């Protein structure tokens, strides 16, 4: 797990990943690389792009313009879990609000959270040009970022959305360094933020415990876990809090097994 920026050599501009999920058009990936570079960001992750060799695709190269280094160094992975590995928090970018989405931020609100030292490595996740992001990926994120565009025509292409988000994050990073900007008052002890992989594992463990208690029907779980994920996404879980919740889940499973042995 990466340590927060103020306590490690990772500068702000190296703490943000742009993750594109199942992008169809190579030109869009090239345009995203260019948008990122103009704002000083470089970490580009591609989850199952339509063209696995997109870094050498002519359309991608043409639209990347002077950002070929971003394109060539893009990390291609097979799942969102791989792309989020090592991230402390992530935001799904969507024009469509969801019933069980995590808390919604606009780009400026996200940028302010991103620059907080305790937040660690962050990710912005953008979906396929035609279908966007599926709910199961949105639910893995701490926030949903919605760009307040014209409500009668809110469709931005991927590169336009990345440009808006990257600008807000850059401005926020620079603003923090401006004279006269004092950090907010920190009150009380703050532990290390749990990374997304650990939080995801905690939810899986918690689900096992709730099934053991017969609080969830595994055949028909409905939306309970989605609601719980939404509940916990309103806060930023710390490592110790995740460990506590996993300990509770472990006791649920053990108690059920013990009761079963007594009956047997």
C-alpha cells in the first residue's frame, strides 16, 4: 500500500491514475494521453482495450501528438481489480447517476479530496464510449464523479472528460502551494487509509458472515450488499477499521460453524 503523499516521496502529480475500461476507439486513448500530459499527469491504465496493442495503433499515435510517452507507458490489465491495485480511493466517472451509487462529487470536489495527504494513491475510472461503466465497477469505487454539463446535452467524450478532471486536479495541486493557503485544522488521531483491495476483501468476508447468520439469502441476496457498500463509502475506511469489520465477520462464520457442530 502506498503511503500518503506528504509522508512519502510520491508527489501529488504521481498519485493519480486515469483508468479506461474497455475503450473501443484507439484515437480516444491517444487523446486521453494528450489531455493527461497537458496537465502534468502520466499514470494511464487500460482495462481490456479493444486493441491490445493500442500503443502502436496509428489512430492512437496521431491523436496522442506529443504525449507518446504516456501512451507507450500505459499499463494494460485484464481486470479492474488489477488496475486499482495499490489505490487507496477511486472515483467512477459517469453522466448517469445510479440508485446505489457511492456519494456523488463534482470534479472540483474530487480534486479537493485528491490533494489531501491522507488519501494516498487515487484513481479516476472511465467506461466504454457506448455503454459507460457497469454497476459492479461503480460499486467498487468510493465516489461517483459527475461533470455538471448541459443537462439537455451532457455527453462528453472520454478525452473531454479527462481534460476537465485533469485540469481541476492540477489547479487544486497548484492552489495548495499558493501563498496564504493554510491547511485545514486536523483534529484527533487519523490512521492509515485502507486500500481498495482490502476494502473489497472485507465486503466479501462480511457477506460470508451475514450469510452464516442467515441475514442474507445467498440464492437471492437482493441489494443488501450494494446498500452496505454505499453506506461505508460515505466515509474513508482506515486499515484498523477494516480489520475490525473482518474480525466481526470471522466471528459470525465461526459462531455458525460452532452451532452447527453442537447440533450435529
